[in-house]
């Protein structure tokens, strides 16, 4: 993908988040294991997958997964901090970018035409993320306040598309969605050690548990 020809805009990204509700976060120590994890997630019904740039050779993982999966999944790049990160991720074929905070990467993504899920925690950061051009707000770390904090934030920001991330297991995911989250981002409670070489069979079992608990069907 060229950064001038994105395959997903902000509106479409929000629609996909709302429909699929689960964003898997792959962060590992081995590129091959990370790639196997991505393909296992996709082939078992998880259609939104973020590959963190802290994973070795993360950009190549995105390229290889995109080539292998085609339209089976929408692949994004996570832990995008700088404008250079944003450009490199777009060049690698990332359909969207995920940042841990409001940074120059958010504006860079907007300039590239690639939707950004921007990390924020406080009301001030939520406003800053939206002003910078975020398509949706990653409430991070969601474990600090839980679903009660999300409900409190939605009082002054009822139209903001929030995606809680950080410490979100099955129960927390259900609670956040019930509190009005657009979707939830889930890392280790879903991926476990698969991206470090752990069992893919166990990963498939966790995927099934999440999809069942959140009543997510294979919506392409």
C-alpha cells in the first residue's frame, strides 16, 4: 500500500470497529511467532489485528500477513509514536495506526490519510486526540478506571468513539461494551504467549472464548 492510497478511511474504520468490537493486539519477541499468531487470529474469526512496532521486524510481519491473508483481516500497526513510525507503517501496508498517546504520529496519520486510534486517558488528552485528527480514542490504560471511568468520560463526550485497551479480559470487555465502548482492544488476555512461540491451539481456544462471550460472529 502506498501512503497516498489508503484502503480505509476514518468513517469506515469506526464502522468496522463498531461491527467487529474486538481488536487483537499482537506484541511478541519473535517475528515468525508473531506472524503465526496474526494468521491464527484471522483464520479463527478475529478480523481486526494490530501488530505492535515493538515486535521484532513488525513491519515485515505486517507485509507478510497482508500478503497471506488478503482481505481476511484488517491489519494495523500499534505503538506508533513518531511521524517516521506512521510513514513506515503506512508503507508496510498498515490499514490503520494505533498510538499509546497523543503524539506527532496522530497528525502524520491524518496527513497520510490513514485512520488513527489515538491513546488518551484524561479529558484533556481526549480533546487533544480529537483535535489532532484521531478517528477514535484508545482509552489507555483502561484498567485504571474500568468501565465506571468510561461511563464518566462518556457524560461530557457522548459522541466520542472510545476503544478501551489495557488489562481487558473477557469480563472487562463485556463491561466496557455495556458501558458504551465502540470496541475493545485486547492483548495478553487473548494472545497470551503465542507471539513468543506459545501454543496456537491454546490461542484458538482463547479466541473462541472471547468471540462467544462477546457474541461476535464472523462478520467480514
